[in-house]
C-alpha cells in the first residue's frame, strides 16, 4: 500500500483484496485503505491517516470535509494530534492558514482555544498568521485561554512586525536589498550562500526519512521489520505471530526467522 497499490483492483474472479483477506488485522487494514482519508480522520483512524501522510498518498492536502469544512490540519489540531500536525506542516503545498468553511477558524485558532502550547509553537514555526481573523472577527489571541499561549502569540506578532519580510540584509556590507534579489546591489556577493547547503541537507533528511519508513512493518506501520518468512518477505514480530499466510505472496508460513537489529 505504501508503494501505491490500489485496494480497489478486481481480479479475474471479480474479487478485491479485501474479499480474499482471511486475517482480521489485514481485513481491517484493507478496509481502512479503501476509505477516503477524510473519513478515516472523522473516524479518528489516525494510524491510517499517518500512514498515508508518510507515504505521500494524499493528492489534495488542503481539501475541506465534514459539516464545518475542516482541513486535515484544522481537524487534527482540534483533536490534539501533534504527530499528524507535524507531518502535515511538512507536506508539500500545505496551507497552514486554511480557514474552516463554517466559522473561519484556522488551526492556530483551534490550538490557541484549547491551550495546546506544543501545537501553537508548531504552527507558528510553520508560518501561521497570528493576524488572521475568524468569522467572528477574532484573531488567535482573542480565543486563547492560557497565558502561556497568549505570550507566545504576542511574541510571534512582535517578531513579525520587527522583521520585514520584503527585504534582506547583505552579510558582507550590510546593505539592505529587496528580498527578490539574489546578489547584493552594492558588493555583488550572494545574499543567500547557505541556500544550496540547506537544500542539500533537506534532501538528505528526506532520503533518511524514506529509508526509515521502508524499514517499518507494512501491516502495523509502527514496529521495525524483524521477522523473515520462508518466502523471504518480512514483518514485525508482533504481526508475524498472528499470521498464517504471508501477506505479500499468500504462501503458507512454515518458518519464522527472527533477526535482531
């Protein structure tokens, strides 16, 4: 599934993978895979939402759903899902300032209203707008009930005012250049020499993350693959103990070899 397999594919007998599943855990997992991600979120099936985020299998990350027109980010914040929100703010094209259709509430409003300091910090670091108002004309500070959250929002707002986003200062001659310029107008030196280094680091981190994900059990998506079957396929020891057939090739499991990593 992480590699993009389609759970709705029908074989020559007109059967889907779910119809052929015999293990309860696999049946449940395939059932979740066949549901839209919004339905999984509304059912609080956060493990499946997390699996799809890690596998980059959500085409429209800002799509609205539910009676209030939530986004995944606002809904995850509403339910205190820090891990999910962390994956979401790193997702390509994510809109951290998405406003719910019903009341104009953003993820920052939700986190502030529930006094969730960790989520507020995460959203602010991802660029959440402290000045955005909901349908009632309130900014996040207005709905915050915790002094700690209020202080965070004030500090972020003040920092935003003190740091213009449309200019950048040359580190060599201190001349203030427009933010769109690549080289300083006075000395001609590169205004952002660390950009390429940062890009390379981000690429390496992404590759490390992909390798870590590839080593997780494909069934539970929680534990590392450490048990090998006779056919050569692997799962974690917890899932292996429940299986009678290999979930990959359907061959009867005769041997389970534990490898220690």
